[in-house]
C-alpha cells in the first residue's frame, strides 16, 4: 500500500524577503469543478478592484467537466495553490486524499474522484503538479501565509470548533506569518487572535455552506498598515445550470441535492459536533 | 536459532492529539473483547490524579495539541471528571469514550451545559456491540443494551449528537452472518428511538486483551513501510498519558514496550516501534481511534 504524503514543510521563516505586497486581495477555495460559480466569481472580481486573486486549491471534484475549471484558472490572473485533490490527480493516485475516515464519506468521495480523474486531461494534470503548496505575500504591513488545509498538512481539517487558539498561534509562530488563510473544510470562519494575529478559513465556491441556501462564499481581505479587515461575501450563480449538467453527467443525486438545497448530504461524518449541529443531516 | 524480527519505526510528525487514560483500567463493565481487559477489579493502571491530568493539559497547550480524548476504563468513574472536562473545553475540543451507563439525567444536563458554554466541540462516543440485545449483552453484560441506548437517547434529546461506537465483534464471532451494511442496521435501531441524525463509528476488533492472541500473528514489516505515509498511523501524531507515564498508542496503553516517557510529553515525541499485532490492524484497516 503506497500513499503519498500530505505533509508540508512550513518551518521556514526566511521566505518573506521576495514576497509581493498588496492592500486588497480576493481569496477562495474549493472550486470542486463548479466552473459556473467560478465564472460568476471572476466577473465579480473585475468590479472589486482587488490587486490579486488567490485560489486555495481543490479545483476538481463533486461537479461536472473538471477541465473547464482548470482552464478558467489558467486563462486568468488567479494565483492557485495545490489542494489534496490537485495533488492526488497530478500524481495519478487512487483516491482524493481528502482525509475522511468514515466509509460512507469515502464512498461518495471515491465516486467523485473517479469521475474527476477520468475527465481531467493529461495537460491539466501536468499543470496541477506545478502548483505550490504554500503561498506567501504581504498585505500592507502584515505577512500572510496561504495553504489548503493547514500549514503542516494539506488535508488537515481546520474547523472553527476544532481549532484551538494555541494551535493557530503555533502555526503563525512557526511560519512567521501574521495572517493564516486556508480552506478544505468547506465552511468559512474568521478568528482574531491576540497580538494582532488572524486566521481565516476562506470558504469554498464549489458547493454551498450547509446552511440551506444555494449561494457560495468567497473572501475579501483588506489591510492598511497593521489593520486587517476580513469580509465574507456571498455569491449567487446559476446553480440550475450546474444541476442540469450534473444530471447529464450522471453524478450522484445526493450531490445534486446539495447544490439545489444548500444542505450537505454527503461527507458529513467528518464534521465536528458544533458544525454538524448547524446542518440538516 | 530463531531469526530476529526486524521492527519498523514510525516517524514522529507532530503531537496533534492527546489521549488521557483518566480512569486507568477501572471500568464498571467487563466486556469480553476489551483490548486492555478493563474491569471493576482491574487496578493495573489506577485512576489518574487530577493534578497530574491538569499538568499534562498545560503542557499540551504549550505544545499546540489540537484535541483531547478521555478514555479508560470508564471516564465517568473519575470523581473530578466533569470539572476536568469543563476545564479542558476552555482550551481544546474534547472527546469522551464512554459505555454510557453513568450518564443519568443529571449528568446529561451537565454535559449539555458544558458543551454549550465552550467554543469548541465536545464529542461523546457511547459504545454498543450489537444491534440485537442478546448479542450485545453477551459481550458487554446483561442489561447493558437498554442502558446504553437510554443514555444515547438522553444525549440526543439534549442536542449533543452523540456518536454510537460499535466494534466488528459480530463479524469476529460469526463472519458468515454479518450484515452487508451494518450502518443501516444501526441507523434503523437509532431511528426506532427517534434519533433522526445518527452518528455511527464502526471499529475493528483487536485480538489482544480479553480476546485470544491469533495463532499466526501478523506484524508490520520494514518493507510494508516503504513508500507508506507515516502520518496515516496515529502514533505519528498522538500520545496517551496514564498514571504511570506516556504511551505511544491508546491501544497499547499498559504495554511495557509502548511506554516511551514517564513525566513530560516533550520527552515522548520520538519515533516509535511498530512491534505489536495491533499495529498491523491499524496499518491494514486504516483504523483511526479518533472520531474523524
């Protein structure tokens, strides 16, 4: 049994010298092959006067026609890092490496991964392998580190109710960052820590937030000197069009139900108690 | 002369999870499959002193540990357990592994209050060993089936979304008549109690403790570890503290070879040996003792 490592090496504090500086950036995670919400987001970004746009990984999975999402990202000025899905696809692995432990979660994850693997072109798999696992930049005077799951592991789940302050402090301390941004769980959250440190789960645009509404979410970060502002922004898109395409591709009805209703129907066992309580299933 | 078996090591990565063997090997049940033979009269590992537990929690905070699991034995036998839990949840998410028998209405109310007041999640995992009463009670003891389900329901009614933890003991005893989908059986059982959002975790049986050691034990070999992601094994990211020290794995608590420290967590953050047949179970089944 050969498995690839999802571990990252982050204890490198000397990497901030060449990092670019911005004041206003847009961040999003988990496209999950929802190229329609991605199209809507990219149009929205044009109106927002952001200096840079970052995708925090997991471009494929769940939705239809994965190549369309890769190609949208390649054609635009989005800077993208690798999620566990992207690592698995690019290395030809047997599963998505999502980090689920429950067989029911893994059942649906495998359906999604097999479809995505079969429908991702080799040039796009070759592109995925070029993506970095970490991205660093400055936002005004603040040092920002981007990763997919956590700085130490690409597929680590950092839920709001499972991430203690002292752990988040340690991630920031180890990397030398003031702001840590990540995704992977599918649920957005922000926490300001002591010492003007910040952690942001930027959410995902591939599927709704398990809140009974079909819209998805992305994040705007602004900073002036040491002052950070974090905005979570809802994105409405033509989810009926996505549903039609998912049906044509014979994707599971459970996935379609999530897009339609906004409630997660699969991969729910990985959620901690507090997050699970907020959903329907 | 017998050839010496080469024992592979698992690389230590980071301490993410701390287990606390809070009640030692003391339990109010004597389950026929218990991997550390816990029982009302098993004092091999005593109750942990409260001060010692608090000391480990402080060190865990300094080390950036992500979550805490309380196990035993039966954690609710510890006189200070609810206070320790409340203190823990101020800093960490926490989980309890319990047989549920001591979760009466009063304790269920207190657990609900503690869970509500914490920013972090409290997971309560209640053990059952079969969806049929007689089969469960033959493993866990007469009358336990009804008491466990009553405790589960109490927690559910208070919005705590408990996890039902089930071993594959039915398959171990009767491999030919095991159900195709055990999850459905437990979903159906909990549904009959009015539990509409069941959480269920199925765990493999470990042939140790109260169960006989297999005739032909299988061990992890160095070849099996080549190219294997060590982080898939919990000993790369977890430790368990007991009254007598720190062990590499919650399954191997009270096993001399797994004892890797006697006072501080920091000294236990080392590569450890995959020497036991239980290591093979972890390796081959992808078992995680954690909730998710």
